[in-house]
């Protein structure tokens, strides 16, 4: 019987994401909320680059953003906004992390950051029903994210693995990565050049009005 590695397709999809966005590496995650959590956890607990207990974000954003900040043991500070729309990407101030749920375009990657992108929901440019990814140019972070999303495992049978890391079950299913890989063709012109997508603008409630996020 000829056996194949079903997760090779996930690596192929990640290579395409990195090539399109201009990052050195991409790590697919089952959803972008978990991508934010892993990026926050890595900066806070693994490399220790977050110096403040407070992370500042726009007051109007998707509710999972403050949830993940709080889940990782940090506190939320909301930045007021002029209007009711959130558009494109923004930095989680106090970190090197960007919420790019509303941005997915050619060569979007910013150096020395962890940019979290989303493929969930009907408004995204890459519509996979559910899914996300972390874009990075840091090889150490890339290797940590790959193991962290996969219960701390290396890419081998758990019977053969030296299990020495606590992780989470956040990996993207190979069938979803297969769909994503096929759909990446829509972001290229017939001559092979990359297409650019406009930033998405969506309305969100003012999260600063909700007591649950006041930590």
C-alpha cells in the first residue's frame, strides 16, 4: 500500500500563503481567534517581549480579540474610534501582533510582526468557511507555532515523538487546506502577477461598553 502524508497539502497551502502575502512563513490555524491566542502566548510567555499588562485595541472590533487577550492573562484597553466601521488591519498595541482579519492582499506582510489573517465567514477574500493563519518572518516563532497548534507534537507519529511540549489542538484540517490551496489561484492574474484586494470594512459593537472585558 502506498501511504502518503495527508498533512503535506497543509504545507503546500502555507507556502502559497507566504508567497502571496510576502512573509517568510505561514502557519495555518483552525481559526483566527486561536491564531491571535498563540501569537499573544508566544510573545508573552515564550520570548517575553510584552512589557505591559495592557494591550490596546480599537473599541469596535470582533469580540474574540479581547477574549484572547484576557485568556492569555493580559488586560484590554480600548481605543476610541471616530466612526462605526473597522477597516483593514491594526496593531494590538504593546505587541508585534496585527489583527488582519479584514485585510488579505498581495505583499501585505509587515517585517518583524506576527500577522493573523482570517478565512472565516462570508465577507473574507479567501472564503474557507473557517480557518486562519499566522504570517511571520521569524523561524523560531514559525517552528513554535507549528508545534503549539498540534498538541505540542512534531510532524511524526506520536508513538515515535519525544513529547516535551504542551500545546493545543488548533491545527487546520487537511481537507480545508486543500480547498484553500485550490482557491489561491483567484489571487493571480493570467500572466502570473499578483492581484491586490481592497481592505474590508465592517461594523462592530462598541466593546468598551461591555463589563465582561473590563479586567
